[in-house]
C-alpha cells in the first residue's frame, strides 16, 4: 500500500452512484487508494442486501440504524455512533435497514485474512 499524504475530503463533491439491492437501493460515494477503499454509503428505507458479503470492512454508522445479519443467523443492531469490524472470509454478512442509514465504510488489503 502506498503512503497517503494529508488531504481533506469534501464529500459533497464526490459523485453518488446508485446500487440496486434485493429491496431498496444504496448510494455510494467512493474514494480509491492503493489497497484501500473509503465510502459513504446510504441505504434507502426498506433496504435489504441481495447477497452475503465475505469481504472485510470497518463500518461506522453516521446516521440512522441497521441490522447486520451473519450467515450463522446472528443479528446485530447498530445505530448512530456504533461500528463493526470484520476481516475477509471470516463472517459472511448482509445488511438490512427499515428506515434508512448512512455509513462510513473502509475496506482494503489490510483486512485480508492471513
């Protein structure tokens, strides 16, 4: 991974790209660096992910609330100010949000399961 020089990010200047889900949709604002991806992601009301994700993430809830479901059946309720972290390939998960949510999501090579 390359070093990242100090910089500020004005998220109002980052394009929002819509991604359809099983129910609802999400808007992603994405910045890519070598080996790291940083996103602001907004889930619409009645959002339901369309797949089990095996990728590692650091997910911080900025606004609203959501449920992170694990393939094992466990469910975790996260609300504003809460964070979860998982490495690649360790816990398949998907998100559900009844009222919508805004998240900061960081992932990349540093979360590889070694």
